[in-house]
């Protein structure tokens, strides 16, 4: 079995190549944000049942499909997904870590605000990547930098103690994406 994965803000696509001679069953559970909604799933143009399962900091879109020999594409349509990530760099051998750590994340019940608790070196600049930045309306505790379709958070850790890691809080506000999705249904 060969699998090819691709994700955009609106679609998760899994290309499935069954190189064997027999049918098999594949369960696919891609993670999306707690804010995201799964709209539909299809394989070869036919609807596939799906359900969502929450795991505290994310949720999984669960599909189960039967795959015969050959190639098929499973497409899951999603709305309002969002992600934030950090690519740490290892310190030189024997040196103290300079990297940012995401200590915790918490969502409001309405899923319109995400709060990140981070830790890093005082006065050090960090960048957190954002997927689907069109969902973000504003940010507190970091600068939202947009460059076309891409965006990132520029974070400067405040000075509390120059020699030790310091904590900071970043709050990401949402709202426009969900309203936009709802208004499309009424058009």
C-alpha cells in the first residue's frame, strides 16, 4: 500500500495505491484543530461516512474505507481549520537550549480564542508558523506578520531574568472564518 497525503485549508486528500491483489480496509484519522468542522468525505465520487473525535487539543476526522487493487483518492472537505507550529533548532553540543517551548494551549468553549503559554530566552525573537491565517482576526502577545497567503507570529520573550527562560502568553482571536462559513450557507 502506497499513501500520498496532501492538505489545504479546505481539503484533506489521501491518495491510496493498493498494489496487492486483495481488498483491504483502511481507517484514516487526520488531526484538525478543535475549531475545524468536517463537511463531507468521498472516495471515487461516492460519499463516505465520517465522524469527529475530540482529543483535548485537537480532533480527528475518522473515516473507514474499503480499498481494492488500484488507486483511489479519499477527499475530506473541512472548514475553519487552523494550526500553529514551531520548528526548534537543537543547541550546539554542551550549550543551553535557546529554543521556544510551547508549554500549553487552551481554547475557549466557543473556539473563538486560542491561548498559548510559551517559554523562551528573554529578548530573543521567535517565529511560529500559522496554517490557514485567514481564520485569525487579531493576536495579543505577539505580532501577526502576513506575507500573501502565508503568515507567522513574531514573538519576543519579555525580560524577567536575563539568565533563565521566561514565560509569555500569546492569545489568538478568531471569528471571521466561522461567520464567513455560516453566511455562505444562507446565500
